[in-house]
C-alpha cells in the first residue's frame, strides 16, 4: 500500500519471527532469532492489505502456517553438556556427569543434523553440546579416581582393624588434664590410629580430643599420652574414657586437632 515503508515486520503468516515487506508485497525473506532464511512456501495471495497501524498484514483467508524451526534440542544439548562438565569430576556425582555427557553428545549431533537440513536452529549451541559431551565423559575418569580414593580413606578411618586400647592414668596437671594409656595392634599389618578421648568432671563431659598414634606394628603395644587444656574449669579429679578408636582421618583432615 502507498506510504508503507519497506522493512522487517512480525510475520503475518506466523511461520517465522519476522518477514521482509519490500514496500509493495510480502517477500520470502524471513528471520528467526536474528538468523535469515528463505521461506520455501508461497508468501502471497490476492488481497494483502494494511492494518489500522499501517503495518502490512495477511489476508484473512490464509490458512494456518506451520511452526518455525525449533532450537529445543540444541538448548538441551548445551544444558546437559554444562551439567556433565560441572559434575563429571566430582566424587560419586561422576555418574550423573557421564549420563549428562552422553545426552549432550547425542542431542548435539541430532540438533546439528536438523540445523543443516533447515528443520531447526541453534547451530552454535548444538556444536557446544557436541564439544562439551566428550569433555564431560573424560572428566568422569577423574571423578571415578577421586571416588575410589575417598572410599579407601573412609574405609581406613572407620575400619582400623582389631585393636585394644586402655587408659593407664588420668589426673589434673595445673590448668590441664594429663591422660596416658596404651594401644595394642591385634591385626597382622601396621596401622595408624585415632583415639577419641573424653574427659569428664563427674558425669559432665568437659572436653573431647583426638589422640593420633601412628605406624603401630602388628602385635605392638604402644604407649601414648596427651595433655588436655580444657575449655572450661579443670576438674580436680577428672575421669578419662576412650569413646572410640578409629583409623587416620581421611586425607589427614582432622576437624578436632
């Protein structure tokens, strides 16, 4: 219609995001997410007209148009790829990373094929999913190794083997409590131990500390002692008890040094 300038307008057919109006008729030049395409279907029928706001609109007799190309698979490929990379190296979570990496690779390949045939958009996201998928799967090797290390360290801590520990003395020593005892390794291999020692004032727990005893040979009886500066008032007649005997703390991280 005279007076309507050429330009991009919302696609009156609903097939794409925008369609080019050349100042006279609608054209086959369309765009989705800023990427231009050529619409292979007919774009004009007799009776094009201008709406109340001056923007060219479609004839009321045009049939419903098909949906524009989708980028859903490409988005999913990218999302799964990022999840796989984020979790693949983590202990125990590497299983999720492996599944996400496989999904990213498969979805990325399918999305890339559809983009090439013009049935989908999101080429860059599909390529990112294809790249991130194998990376996530590779990081799962790190996650599996860390998982094995963590399990071994936890097993050493919770299963120190057969052992016998006793307290031989427990007395106040100025502002502290001095405790001593022995630990016997009843296993057939050397072990490191962590003795969890509790100090009581009557029935009240005064303090709890860890006593590390390292490299005790099979059948060896090792003496140990510990001076404990209590957090409250030092009891005049303290009582010491062994709460538990564990192995060394995982990776040497003692929360109660």
